[in-house]
């Protein structure tokens, strides 16, 4: 079964409108995979993890 089988008609229409947009969605950024990572350095100060 596909997702569209579970959607109401108005939700399905909104999904179709979203597909028609030409914008590319960066899923990694939305999921938070590209955010800055920090670690504790000497003396307990936070530094960027390299």
C-alpha cells in the first residue's frame, strides 16, 4: 500500500502541489546532519570537532 492510499483527497491535492514546485529540498539539512559539532577541549572549553 502506498502513502497516497491513506491520505484524504485534500491532503493528496496538497501533496501534488508540492511535487509541482521546482525547489530542491536538502533533506540532510532538514534532518540536522549538517549542523556544527562540538567537543570539550583542554580545560573544559567547547571547540569545533575536526
